[in-house]
C-alpha cells in the first residue's frame, strides 16, 4: 500500500464522514466541492474535510483509492458514496437521509427537507 493509500485508509477509518475536496469546508476551492460541503454544512453533518490541493500524491491517490476519476469524494462509515452529482441526487431524493439514518450519522432532518423544498 502506498503512503497516500494508507493515509486515505486511516482517514476514512477514523471518521464517520469524510469529504475529500478541493479546499476545505469553510473555503472550498471549486464549485463541485462547494456544493457538497454546502449540503453537509447546511444539514449539520459533522465531517472531516481533506484538502487534496495540499498534496499532489493525495490528489491522485484518492482517485486511485476509490477508482473514481473526480473530486470531491464523500465517504460515510468507510463506504464510498460518490461525487457531487451523486450526492446532489441522493440529497434531493432523500437517499442521503436514509444512508445517514442507516449508518447512525447525525444530521438535521429539517434542513434536508428544506433543501428538497427549495429544489422542488
């Protein structure tokens, strides 16, 4: 296992929810990262943010780790969920709520409902 791989695995194992993103949760550096961080922030999810721009090995490593070509990437309880389009779709369909419920991740259900109402 490469250094980046072990770092990624340790981060995923140590945190219930992890977002590998460009920038960080308070200052995303791309629109896709901003959208996913915005959803998680608005829903009050406690998550670790990992800035892939700070480390080139990590930036490529996360793509190899998940076999997914784009960033951001969301992990919940060790499971790769997806990128911006998938997280957006899951948020609007209620699947993200269901995943958080199933995995025991705390979030604000009212906030999730407001996101759906605003996008109906």
